[in-house]
């Protein structure tokens, strides 16, 4: 049942992205790619011109998903020395929970929050310039 709902959600995302792609062609292929994150394991990636774009401001983002088996205080860090990072945290329905620009060191984005058990989505985003970054989701001390 849950899997079915999730598939429908992904399909909806694809449709939305597809609609976006009609006016912004060339980016839609990567938009529905979602990386599964494991808690406590840093993930190194790159934002570049091939990544999905936010409809609001045309900035690039990578999409991630993580699952919590129980309620937990977590900290999400998006760290880059090459660009000004920005984080978006969504629930399984695609509703925005929180976004952050500079709560980490320098211009790095950080979200610290208690989350219920469930599936969550992260958009690792940038103000404009791109490059390499590290994303880390880990338990934090509340
Ligand atoms: Ca990317
Ligand atoms: Ca920032």
C-alpha cells in the first residue's frame, strides 16, 4: 500500500517535472533521479548544468530521500567551498517542512529538527553558481 502511494507520488513528480521541462528543455531527464541517503554517511555530489532546476528561480538541485524508523532529532548539512548552498526539506507528500540558507558554517545550509518516523525528501540547492558539495544527514542531540 505504502509502495503504491509512493510510486504514485513519484509519477506525479515526473509529470510536474515534465510540464516544467516543456519550457526548460534539457533538464527533465535528471529531475526524477533520487539518491537514497543513509544516516551518518556523508554523500559527495556535484551540482551542474545537467541537474534539475527549480521552477521558481531556475537554480539547480539534486534530490535525495531518507527514511526514519522512529522519531529522531536529525541534522542535515550541505557543505560546499565552491558555492552558496541552500537546503529544502519535504515530507513524503511533497509538502515543505523547512528550508535553510546559512545556518551552517560560512554560507553552508543546515537544518536541525525533530522528525517523526517516515520518509523525507531533500533538495540540495544553490543560489546560482555550482560545483562540488557534501550532504550529510545524521542524528543530532536535541
Ligand atoms: Ca547533481
Ligand atoms: Ca547558503
